[in-house]
C-alpha cells in the first residue's frame, strides 16, 4: 500500500486566469478543430463535443441535431438495425456518429453486423467502465486488426500508463474519466476514481506524446467546465447530463406539480441493467443512479448556451481558436468558484 501525496484537482478546484486579449467579440472565436487520427488516418473537422452513449443522450434524435452543429454522438450499444438505417439517410451523418460496443461476444457480433451493412460509419466506440483489464487491451487490438481504417475510441481510464497502453493496442482516441458523471456512483460504490481535471491533464500529455487523442468524459456541470476540459488539453469533451432532458433524446415525460420531468439514469445503474440485460447479475452491484430532471424541450438552445460559454472563455484568455485555448490557459486554484447567496445557478 502507498499514498500519493501530490494533490489532484477537479474542474471545481480551478478557474481560468484572465489575460490580455486582442479579440473584440466572442463572434471572432473559431470552435472548429481539424484532426488526423493515428491509425485510421481519417481527417476530421468539427466542433469536438460528443454526446455520451447513454440512454436519453446517445440517441438518433440527438445525433441528427448535433450533426447540424458539426458535433458528434456516440450511440448507445442497443440501437437496432432499423434505427441505424433511419439515421444513415441524414446527410454527412457518418462523420459525426460513433457506433458503440462492449467487450462481450454478443455486443461485438452486433457491431460487426452493423458495420457490414453500414460500412460508411467511421467511428467505433469501445466502451467499458473499467479500462484497466488486460482483456480490454487485447480486445482493442483485435478490433484494430479487423477494422484498420476505422477510428477507434476506447476507455475508460484515468492515468497516463493505461492511456499509452490503449494507444499502443490500437486506439486512436482514449476516453478519460472514472466516476465523475452526474448519475455515476462508482466512486461511492467502489472507492475508485481520479479527479477529472488532473486525469485529463495527465492522459492528454501521454496520448499526445504518441500522436493520439483523448476525450474528457464526464464531470462537466456547466459550459465553463467544458472549456476547462479543453483548457486542460482534451481533444474532445463528452457530455451526458448536460445534454439530457430534451425531446430529441426521447424518454418518458413525467408530470409533477405542473412541471414536466424526464428520467435519466447511469449506464451501470439498476434501471439500465433491468432495461437492457434483464436485471443486475448476481455477482455485481449498481454503480449508477436514476434521477428526474426538468424537461428542457429542444436541444438547440442548450447547445448554443454551451458553445457561447466556450467562446466567452476563449475571449477571456485571448484564444482566437479552440486549438489555442490550452496554450493560453493558466488555471488558478480556488476554494469557491462563485457567489451562491441566491442559490446555485
């Protein structure tokens, strides 16, 4: 047993330090990024925000709306052939959608069938809660050999050593984050995790040294947190709770005290396991929770709010493009982020 003494930080532990800027308006900020991925050699351009592959977020309706903003969606692992067929008729959608799978034989077989029928999809998201298993690295390598021209996203991990391991196994993009999500209880149930800002900083450094990329997955509660993820070196930021509760995500609307709510739950929750696998296996426990969130109607307003916040962050630190945000970033450690005398925002 040993204890690491170095302090690790979350998004809530820091703020951007403002700097002199030549930008006259938020309108001048360019949020587009251009990437060429390590193994697939795919050249991609867009706004590097990804909807998480969670129920109510990684859905076809969300994907169509986000694609219009040149943003990505990782579909849930359960989408059937009919839904994928409906999605592929949308112009240019293949550049902004990832098909997801786990490491089980059934999940991989389903992915193979979908890619055989719809080969235009360019992204594969191999998603497990614990990316530290040796079996996971072997699986990523197997998928890379089978699909040499597909861009592979793999995770989740939170340390530099496993980021490098997954990249060397064939991942173009490593997904970073264990336990920071709004409906994830892994840190409570298992005691395992890593403060997200530090995880992003360390994993980004490791991936970039090998010519790969990372996704900061989870922990964002506001547009400012999304900007901090990019400032810390993330190439993409993945959002779940911030994109939940919209009509494009579907789900049951619940009426209570004259207000409308939608149920939202973690991918490892009892509700998700009951829905997709017939219940929790007798050897495991739930690592997610269910919440009711206020129905927010159309996704467009939320997206514009997020993008507007990131543009504003860039103007405060003098970054004319999203690419330059990390170079212009200095974080200051804080004990309190904002004045909440009238309640939290």
